[in-house]
């Protein structure tokens, strides 16, 4: 349970927030957090595109995503799910979801 709690906290509370903060770019190692309406850069919030970010800021954003993926992989490993099986289940589930949408799910 401690393992699951730690990983859940890391994904849901810590890493996802770090990734969200990184969306506004990184200044001196900390996220700009353009989603904060009280900050001057909030004016970028509605129009900001990932493609507008510098390569360094995109790298930081991607690294935060990799951190999130790391903790999800921890979950998979803890239940005995290997990469090949996860890959196969991912695409099987994606196809099931497509079929559900076609049936008006």
C-alpha cells in the first residue's frame, strides 16, 4: 500500500502539476505556470501552443511527461504487467473504444 500511495501521490499531485507548470516555459528551473490568473503571463494562457515553446521548454515538458510515465510503469510492474503485454492491451483497448464510439457509446 505504501508503494501504491507513493506512486499515486507522485503522479496525481506532484508530477502532473510540474508538467502543467512547465507549460508556460521554465525560468531559472521553475515552471512559469501560465494557468495562474494572477501572474502577468496569464495573458498567454488562451493562445499558448506547444509549438510556440522553445526547444528547451519543450524538453522540460517532455521530461515531466516521462516522470509521469515512470510512475505508471511502476504500477504495471507491481502487478506483473510487462511491456509487450501492456502494448498489446493498450491497442486492443483503443480498438474497443473506437468500436464503442461507432456503436454510439
